[in-house]
């Protein structure tokens, strides 16, 4: 495939669209890249991301003595996913990801100048079912911002740049078909409402999922979570609203598993919102006490992050008001509090080792100060009584009960007066376990009480469910070709990244092992491009 008649129209200039465009240009295929946002914002949600990637048997793993394999990774993946018997393409994409992510994502990026933090993080270890058996979360040194900056620079300055067109400010609303094949897209410009139409030989849908539309999130809320929460924050891209899912469906595409989402339990309101209901996704402090809307500690199994994100959401949504609190102190916040994303991790984003090491030693004072002073979901106090009073003040009622909070804190702190062998609290046992791994020890306090005169003041954080990723989407085969209800490819139509549920209409199943989102976008984008170039990227 090549020449003027081979032009590919890519709808969406996020990490999936950019990766596909680079691959197509490498093969001499002309590309029209269409995006709804301004040119300065190309890169989509990946630009704002922390930049973690799930990799199997990497150099970083081997350097710290971690033994990993695609077989182990696939076993972990399937345990977490809980695939149904009929989920053929999601299973095949999961297998393809663990087999090919190291060469086709991790090494592909390294060859393009992307580096990784030397110690992999260990997330989604599993709680009631196995999760990641070993650490696999590789953080891009420079966060998602560097990832996008580097790839976008290589795209715009590509040796075949004469074959590239980029059109921004374009809201794509429908796909164009000719003689039974999809050949382009049409819509309206955001700035002036004028119409546009871009044509080629094929179209790639790379416009993200639908979790940027809270209306759609609520309409597809999973039955495991009961009703959708009254307060739901938006942590997705504001233009990821499912419009292209509808357009694909009108062309006969099969849309699957939209009820499967990767939402987070610890969302807070952004203090400088850039969209309605804009939320920040906290990395919840492990040494904080997680309480329900009345101030009762979750139990008998306490809530603690890093094991099963979906379980946290499920437990909180089972409560009457479907939001929660975390109670901690200043010392815990300095050591453990973090916000997911490039914006709130400047030392990693700017690749400043000294600043990063400083934050590990003395704590991230800038972040804690910013959140406690500017975020409406944070309150600070010098006693439990004052803390409860302020918790109720921001909620506007008397729901939080002093007796419950005081008892939870006193019981927890009393455990820390014992010798380690006599501590009988599951959260403390897990903290001790977490600290046996270097990557967690540097970010987790050792035996830290909540009420501690040397660690004051106290902090309470009101946390809401925050939407993030669509795990379901447009069903595709291993070449990222969109499939119809009969399982046949729709001529000229491809779906990549989150639009395709990161592969196959939902390669994660019910849960994600984290780090597979950016990697899934790159892998599906490259697979689609390879298909048009006459080769199979994911052949075993």
C-alpha cells in the first residue's frame, strides 16, 4: 500500500494516533491526523499521565533480581481479568500484549530516546485473587509529558513529513463510507462551526474512550457497583465522550463491555478546574486510615491501595453515600501522598534527580502545602474533635461522628505501641509486607501513628469516585481491524487505543494490572499500521 490513494485518516492525536502515524510514515504511507483539541494540546490524556507502563522481563526488572516471563504475566492477567468463555478477542489481545510489550513497546520507545525509572513499581498485587506476581510498572523518566513531547517531535520532523497533514479544532461526528468501505470522516470545527471532510483509503479511530462523559459513565455503570454515585468526578479527557463509538456502530461495528471501567476510589476536586467536575486522582497514603462517610473504619478488611483498585471502588460504592475519608497526619502526607499525573510530579517530569531524591528524604512539601491550602476536599486540624468538626463543615452536615473517628484512630494507634510480633492489625501487616520491597519502602512510613505530637497537624481528605478509563470499546482483531456483529472485518476501518478497549474491545477484562493503558495504545496503533503495511506486528 502506498502513494496518494493510500492516505490514512487518523481520528485522534493521542498516544495511539501518534504511534500509528509514525509507523505509517516509516512505511511511506500518507497520513491525515485529525484532532478536536488545539495544536498545543496534541497528545491527549497521555500528555498528562504519570507515564507508567507494564513491561515483562525488562532490563530494569533483571537489574534488581526480578524474574518474570510472558507465561507468568498471562496467568496473572487472566486471574485479574476474569474473562468470560466467549471473550475470544480480549483473551487473544491479552496474550499478544504480554508476549510483545517488551519488544514492540518498551524497546521501541527506548530506541526513540525514552528512558525509565530504574526500579519498577509494584501495583495491583491482588487481594482476593492473584494480581501482579512481581513488579512490572515501569515509570517513564519524564512522565507522559516527555513521552508525548519526544514522539510528537519525531512525528512532526519525520523524514517523510511531506506526507503528513495535521488538522486541529476538528470535532469528528461521523465516518464516510464508499462502496461498503470506510474511507474517511466528517464533522464540524469547534471554533466556527464550519464543516470538514477528510478522505483516504482507510480510517483509524483513536479518539479515546467514553469516560470523559459522566452521563455515559452513569448510563453504563457496572451492576457490581450498584447505583452511580451522586458525586462523580471526571479524570478522563474532556473530549473522550464516545462520539466515535456511535459513529463506528452506525457503520456496523460491534461495541462491547462498556460497563467495564477503570475508575479510581480516591478522587478530589481540582483546585483549578479545566473542565466540569474536574478531579485529581490521588495515590492514597497507605498509612492513612480509610473511613466511610460516617467516620467508621472500613472493615473487617481495611482499605489499602496497591492491591485491587476495583475492589476499593466496589467497597466504597456499597456504602450509603458512596464517598469516603482518609485520616492521616502531616508526616504521612509528606512521605506518602501523591497525585497521579505529570502535573503533580515535577521532579520526575523535569527529570531532576536531585529534586526527586530531596522529595524522598524530606517529603513533597510543595504538593502537601498546595493541596491542604487550595483543594476543598482537604481539612487540617490539631485534634480529632476539631478535625471532625471541619470534616462536617465541608460536607455541610453532621454525618461524620466523633466517636467513630476517635475510636478508629485510638484502636489503630494502640497497635503501634506493641512489638511488631504482637501487632494484630491487617493494615499494619500489609505495610510491613510492602516495605520489604525497595520501590515501596522509600514511599511508605514505618510504624507511624495518626495522633503523634511530632507529626502534626492532622489531615482529613474527602475522596470521591473518579472516572478514568473505558476498559470496553470497539471490538477488533489482532490487526486492529474493526469487527462487525458476525466477527468479520469492516473494510477500511481500524480502532486503536482506548477506543478499542486497548485491544479486542476490552483486553483487560474486568480489571487492569496497571501500566497497560499507554502500552496498549502504542501496541494497537502499531499493529493497525503494520496491517496496512502488509505485515503482522503481533505474529508469534
